[in-house]
């Protein structure tokens, strides 16, 4: 009988910035699916700290946030022996390849990035070159690992497109070097909006803490924030245009309970927003409870976190350096 070998799993890469405490939006929109991705694919998951300094960070707080996000990756069930879990800045190849790719990216194409336009408005006092070049660093993150797939939300689609363009350009100029990544459209994560301005997405760096629920918020804090969420004056729980606050709460509730909008509307027919908000708060508290409990265990074990980061950096560097060497050789650098 002929021996059959299983096809190697596709590689998937996903990153989260330690630019604050991750929110319910980060969790429902991305992190909640990462464990499933890790089981299905050859996963690499990074704490993208180099990306986070495009916005000014307070050093002690930043250090804590990096460790907290690593602890969170463990708390959501990622296994450092199964997937590569690493801190981006501990793998120097990211910065090195990003510089190289800067020289293969046109100013014009970067000027079209809508996230740069948005972020330069919200951080008008610090429109730095890093903020502009952010998508090139993201391209380096992806291409170093020869990732086949990258899970992307709507706001990151343009950036993945740039990574694909850069990869194709380099492959054509020299010879096939990079895997051209495809977007991973998996189980649709929810897009969670700000509780105070439901036209804006919920963001961990929002200056108003009432606008977001952090994954580590205590139950009473979660209840208070949901109670003060902006809604409308109609008073009926139904999904409709012009009811963005209620639509957002319905989306959150649906994600936590698995109910459809129709079921939610039926369950809350004739009831007011007070009852609905209490139910949403309860569902969110129960959704986040196990994550928070496991996070507390990991975040207190600094020695273990250090060990996980070191092991991850070593495994990540092995893959990343192989790609970087290949790139440098093709360009004509003299290698040591
Ligand atoms: N509100 C959201 N709803 C659904 N998904 C979201 N994501 C972020 N916000 C929401 C997804 O979370 C993953 C990690 O995001 P990130 O930290 O790398 O960057 P971000 O998208 O810029 O997240 P934030 O919270 O808005 O950070 P800041 O405030 O620093 O800019 C991504 O998959 C993202 O789509």
C-alpha cells in the first residue's frame, strides 16, 4: 500500500497591539476565534508592541500592557507548545525587514491608506513617520512567516492588500521569495462599537473608559458601563437603522448567547432598555469570567510569562531569520 503523508497545515498569522487593555471588541471580533484557528492551522500569534509605539506610550504602563496581552493569549487557551506565541520586538527581523520593504513601497500607495488618515486626525499632535509606515511593518510581520492566511477585519483589508502587492513586487523583481498571503474569512467576528458613540468602533485607546469594556473589567464595572451605554428614545429592543446603540448591544448579546436578532427581539418584546441592558451585562460578565480568571493566574506568574516569551522569540526568529536571509541575499547584501 502506498504511504500517504498529510499535507502540511497552512500557516496563519495574527497580531494584537498592546496599546491598552484589550476590549470586548478585540475579544469578540478577533481573540475569541484564535483558539479555533490555532487548532486548525499552523498558528503564529504576536503581541505587536512595535506597532503600538506609533502612538505615545507611558513606559511602565506599556511594559505592563505587553505582559498583560501575552497573559491574555494564554488565558484564551493558546498553547505555546502548539503555536508560536511571541512579542514582536523580541524578534529583530521584523524591524529589519520593515526597513527593507520601505524601500520597495511607494509613497503614493501608502498615502491612500485610510487608517493613516483617521489616526493622524485623532493624534494630530504626533503624526509620526511610523504611523505612516505602519502597513509596511505589518507586511514584514506577515511575509517573514510566509503566512498563507491572515484573519482581517474590514479596517485591515487595505493593509493586507499592500502586503500582497509588496510580496508580488519583490517576487517579480527577484524570484519567488514570499508567500502571497490570502485574507482569512472565517467565522464572522462581531464588530463592536463604542458604548458612548455607536458610530465609532470600540477601541482600547479611546480616552473615555466608559466607551469600552476591557476584558479585565470587574462585573460591577461592566454592569455600570452597559447601563450608561447610549441608546435612543424609542424604548423598544429591535434592530433597525438609526438605532445604532441598541443594534450594538444586540450584536454583543447575540455574540455572547448565540441568539439571533429575531430571537432577541421576541425575548424582549414589551420590555424596556433597563431589562435588556441588565441581560446584556450578565451575558458579557459570564462570557469574560473564565478569561479573566485564567488571565489572573498567568499574569501573576512573571517567570512563566518570561519563559513563554523566550521560547516564542526563539521559534519565531528561526522562521523569520530564514526569510530575512533569503531577502538580503537576493538584494545583494554581503551576509556575515
Ligand atoms: N471594536 C472592534 N470590534 C471588532 N473587532 C475589533 N478589533 C479591534 N477593535 C474591534 C480587532 O481586534 C484585533 C486586534 O486589534 P489591534 O489591537 O491589533 O488593533 P486595532 O484594530 O487598532 O484595535 P483597537 O482596540 O482599536 O486598538 P487601538 O485603540 O490601539 O487602535 C484585530 O483583528 C481587530 O480587527
